[in-house]
């Protein structure tokens, strides 16, 4: 009998989110949620009126600001979704999930929060009026496929959900979403590995927005959400020199981990596993094409971004690298924040030193913690995140002779009464 490989310790990557007006920056690593108020120049004081001992009791897997910046959501492995007011940083709503939460999104009007779980279900919560405890309503399902990303379209017509089975579903958002969203507008099909992230890019020629997606197949793709048509594909890992011309993305070493629009969508920042820096793409909305503008490297330290964030109009890109519960490491949660400034189509971006980052040393102490960590720990963190993503999102392939024996050991079969 073939023995299965020993399961690695499950870790979670560090996450970052930036207020739409760059009023505040939030970092989540492990169960820790850290927020710095850039307007006040100090750490935000988070409060929760519930009886919870801690805000979150397990790894945080998803954070985001609402489009208007009034709300912030955090959720994760503790099966809890928390909605925060960004004016007071008080938790105004706590939602319990039946499964671990893998993605969150806030509707453009701020009336609804959606979250997805690892069983493939998307739930919706009505925030009007806000209350401490809310019960979610089922919105749609991906049928047992882990949902990796959720996004509302800029015009509010659709909610988009991506999963580990290579597909992106575009669903019409009804007037009464609490009754469920049953009408599928399109599927965006073309990725050959899990879809890891979604983002929208807009322009005067296309106010409804075009969809961007990143994937484990080392590509970023541009889509029409109405029809599901693929406009363009950019082989970002190949363009960055991480793959040879005959390189195979099936090695799973160069997955796109995050994408983020900068300068109102004129440029798109892309984070890739193994790349110590980011790739900047130019998106031509009128011609519906993607092209690599430049590769921005972070020199002087081991920095492989795990998450990206920016406010729409600023020329600054915020990046974080880190991981929770790194095996064999004395640090319980690692996080390192860097900022790229002067991002523009014509000029060369600048990776800011710690002294020049908005908020300065105080911000770094708040978001990173006070412990000094060497480069070897962050290199180990990058490898741990890569392994964890591979185990979570890449389906295991078993020989045909093993499938029947595995079916007999399934624990999700219905038991006879």
C-alpha cells in the first residue's frame, strides 16, 4: 500500500490592504490584524464589543476595504467574518461561517458583504442596518471547489468568483441578493491552473471595466465579463525571465500570487512566487491588450511579495511579505512591508527606504512588529507559502489503481440511519 506524504504545517501568507484614499494601511499575518492610521500618524486602536478574547483566533485569509473606504472586512480559518468601521475601527458586525473563509468582498454601495468558504459556497450578509451578529444567506455555489477570490464589478451588475478548478464565474447580482443569485452571465475559461486573484481595470472607453486574472499557470489574462471572451494573455513569468521559452508552468514554482491596479488602472502590478520584486504591466483598455512595462526588483534583501495594495489614484504600491507559524522559526508571525513610489508609465519607479515610507518607522513597527528578522527567515517564509499554496490549490493526481481504495476511505459519505 502506498503511504501518503506527511502533511506540512499549514501556514498563511501575510496580507496587506490600503484605504482607497490612502488614509490607513492594514496588515494581517496569522491571527494578528494590524492597522496604521496614516492621517493620525499612529496605530489604529481596534475594538470589538463581542465577548471574543481575540479579534481572530486562527489564520486570517482575506482582508479588504470597501470602495468608499467606510468599511473594512477580515475573515479566515476561525470561521468568522468581522466588519469594521474605518472611522472608529470598531467591529460593527460579526458573522459566523460554517466553513473556513477563503475570500471576501464588499459591494460598491457598502450595503452587502460577501464571503466564500473552502467548500465552494458564497454567502451574503446585509449590513443595513448593521448589528453585532448577522446570519448570512447563501448566494451561489461552485460545487466543492475552493473559491480563491471574489470581486464586485465596478458597475455593480455582477459578482465574480474564481476557484482552484481554473474557472471564473460571472454571476448577475439581483435586486434582492438575499434570495440568491441564480443567473450566470458567463464563464471566463482559459487558465490551465488555479485562478489566484482578480482585479478590474477601467477606462473612459470602457467604464464598466475589464477583468484581470492571475493564475498558477504563470499568466495574467484580460477578459470581457459580459461574454467571457478572452482578450489577451501575458506570460508574466516568462517575460520576467523566470521561465525558459520551453518552460513549463506545471512545475508550480511561479504562480501569480496577486495583482493590483495602480494609477487608476493605467498600470497593473503583478506578484509572482520566486520573484524578489514585482512586474508592471501596461493595460491598453481601448485596444484590450496587456504588455510588460518593466520589472521592479527589490535589492538588498530577500523580499518576495505575498500581497499587494494601493489606493486608485496614488503612484504608490504597498507590498508585504511574510507568513504565519513558520516551522522551525522562533518568530510566531513574520511580516515585512515595502513601498514602491513614483510609479508611472514614463519614469522609473523607486523602492523607498524605510525612512521615506509614509508613516515612517512608527508605521513599520505597527505593521511588522518590533522584532528584527534576518533574510534567511523571509526566504524560508516564501518557500513555506509556495508549498502551502501548492498543497491547497493544486489537485492531487492518483493512479487509477488507487482510486477505488481511496473512495472506500472517504469520510463525506452519507451514513445509513
